[in-house]
């Protein structure tokens, strides 16, 4: 089976490490996308499978998916907390504005 490889995208991890995504096209013209194992190894060596020489050979996608879900949930919780803080700040500002209008505060 003939495979053609080309970089189709680059992504940035939070630690500013590049990760390449490659597209492989087989002889039937079917595209498959995947991460470059050497790039993933730079981020987290536990996420790659090694060959007999110890070189990064493949990506452990089952583990990558679990890690990405975990990171997504962490970011989602941060966004929820930021939303709560923003709501508190808006409430405080509304109360202060009303206090100025009612003459409770003086400049």
C-alpha cells in the first residue's frame, strides 16, 4: 500500500511545544490523520509506544484521549469559576452604582 505523508497542521500545547498532525493518503485516496510520535514524546513520553531500539514509534491514542478529556474538564471548571466571579463582580458593581445614586457613597 502506497502512503503519502504531509504535514497538514501544527498545534500548540500549553507549554508551547509544537505537535505535528500528519495526513496519510493510501492508494485508494483515503485520508487518515494522526499525531507525530516524536512530537508527542516531547510533551509526555508516556503517551508513545517505542520500537525495539527505544525510539518513539506510535502514539497511545487511548491515553491521549483520556488526557485531553481531563484537560478539557479542568478548563471547563476554570471557565465556570470565572463566570461565577464575573457574576459576583457585576452584582457588586450594580450595588455600588445604586448606592451612589441613593447617596450612600460620597466622592
